[in-house]
C-alpha cells in the first residue's frame, strides 16, 4: 500500500511541515477566534484555526505514532487554505502581532519580553507553512495534522 501511495503521489514522503512550538503563536496570528480567546480545534468560520488544527477530527481510535489525536483537511479544503495563505503577507501578520495580548492570552511559550526575537522565527514558520500548503495544494492532496 505504501509503494502504491508513493507511486501515485511521488515525493509524498517529503511533504510535511512542523511548526514546532510556534503552533499556538501562528494560530493566534491567523485566527480571529484565537485572538478573541475562542480557542478550539477549528470552527466553521475560522479558516486560520483549520489551517493550524486541521478541518475535521478523525475517529478517536486513530492516533499518531506518539498517541496524539489526528485531524484531517481534504484536498478541496487544502486548496482553499492555500489560497487564503497566498493572500496573506508578513505585513498582515504584523498588524495583529500584539505581544502583550499574546502573553495575556497564554499563547504557548510566548513571552512579550522576547517578542522581537520571536517575531523573526514566526515569520520563518509562516513562510514555511505557506509554502507547504501551496505545494500540497498543487498535488491536490489532503493534510493530516498531528494535534500535539
């Protein structure tokens, strides 16, 4: 099955992206729900949440290798997410980058005192995430999200 998948989707084993500890910071920057303390695993009208967390929950018995829940975005949803990300710029993110509010909202491992240093890493993570979605969309594939 793996060989068949690799034959049908050349290079799929190399199509992944890990935002590492910046998952919640990117969620804050991309999601109005997160900025307004409506934290969840995606909402019907919040594409930013779905980009970071996946659009749909997989059944609870399906877990990552580490035992974490997995979520999924279909190829169609990935197309929409890639288009959304293509329309976003670093300047757009900078407009909602509010270090004090981020720390007050409990953004994971975010400290206002280190905001400018962290901003550079967030920009890199955003550009990597954007490139990943655009590439996956070009292959018309879906995305599995490990929600650790």
